[in-house]
C-alpha cells in the first residue's frame, strides 16, 4: 500500500482519499474493463525470474499494493511506472530473501488502493470476497501453479509477501496447501502486513503459525504498531503474531540490543536510504495480536518520514513492516533454511 510516484499522477480527489483514509471511491472507478491476464509462460509477466539457479531454496514473493488508480479496479501490468515500482520492492522488501533463495516474483492485477477500506478490520467485511481482490488473487494462484509445474518441480521454497501480497498468499495457502507434497517442500511462509487469524488455523489446519526461530513449514506474521495506534484495516480479530527480535509468541519483551538493524529504502527504486543498528525494542500485545515497538531511534535522513503515515491511522506503521525489522528477518531466513536442510539430512 505504497506507491509515491503513482500518487503524484492521481487526481487531487484520489490523493485526498488515499492520504486521509476515506474508505472507498468505488463509484468513480471504471469497472467496465479489466486488464488482460498475465501469461506466466512469458518472462514479461514476472518481476523477477532467474536465469541461473544458484541456491538450494527458492522464494515466491508477492509485492504489496502499489496501484492506486481509478481507470480500472485492477492494476495493468503493462504500466511502466508500476512495473518499475514492483522491481524496486523486490530489493526494498524481498532483499530479505534474495541472499539465500532464488527469487521468483510474478506481476499480478492487484486491486486498486482506491477500493480498499481503511476502517478497523476492513470495516468488518471479508476482503477476500471482494471481486477486485480475487482478480489479483487468481493471478497469483495461476503464477504459483505455473511455477510449481514448470519452474520448480522439486526444490524447497519460501512464500513471502506484504499487505495485499500476503493476502493473496493466505488465499493461496487456503486453496492449495492441503497437499502433503507442497507442505513438505515449504521452508516457511512470511505473510507480513496482514492477519493470519485463529479462524484460519481452525478452518485450514495445514496453516500453522511459527512458535520460534527455527521451526519450518510455518507462517511468520505480524503487523507493526505504536502502543497508542489507531484502527487498522489489516489487523483482524484473532490475529497471530510473532516478535522478530526474540522469535517468541508471548509477552516477553526484546530490547534494542537484539535489533540487528533497520533498513529504509526508496520502495519505488530499491535505493537504500539509511541503515540504523539497534533501531528499536519490541513486545507483543497478545490480546490485540500486534507487534509494538519501543524506544525507536530517529532516522537521520529527511527522506525517511516516520511522522506522516499517509492514509494510515496514527501509530500504524504498516508500510515499515519490513524496514523496521529488516536485518532480523534476513538472518531468520538463513536460520530457517538451515533448519529445513537439517531436518532433511
């Protein structure tokens, strides 16, 4: 739910809505045309598809919301600026994984931010049932099916995303992962910036939350907030959460000494702006299902704005879910891959 360059191109009405948190401008969006389906047999439909496989594990990464337009309900993957933004995010977020895994990242016709509710818990509605969301989610299903059938018949893999990307992967896990062969090959699922709930675990018993630093075949999920945060559309009742500083699921706090470093990027270009060691501590609010930071340092660069959260409520640091905990996440990817291989030996 990031995309500064696209926001600059939107009408003043759309900019106002995106930054002030109004829930929908659905009536102003042209619903008559949907962009053409990506063809995943073509390289053009992939943000990243490696020519050489030099690592033992893959990652299938799905980028967050970058489209905020009103021409159509869903992103056109031929839009040059959006394609560049998706490529930037494969560095800004997916760099957590790419040091240790072969990167596969599909383009998809994601739902426009202009359609998304900003009310608490998505206004009480099931966002998965939105037809515009399902257009993109079905693309991710098709991309994953193509990937498994044609690009990775036997290697272990990670699935990873953020925000709408994590939603699409939760949808994928619900539909595709009641399959022992896929479960066996899954190193871990990093479904960050959306909620994997108690209902998910009950209704889809093959979905299991991580309980520590090195368990495999599990889901790592959290949403980052300040202690006094306002409502968030991505935080649902019964959300699971783990602390990326100490990899605990209880209230045990971690101080900033456990923090290996935040990395702040220009998400549109992938340019690293600033790295901050021992950036913050963190603890879990179990009742709310949220990760709360403490004793946060102030970035030196004026390009890192931790004050204006745009359309997000005060204290909801959704767009920094990766940046705040970047080095700890990256180290954990290495740990879980090693643990996975250890179990196979």
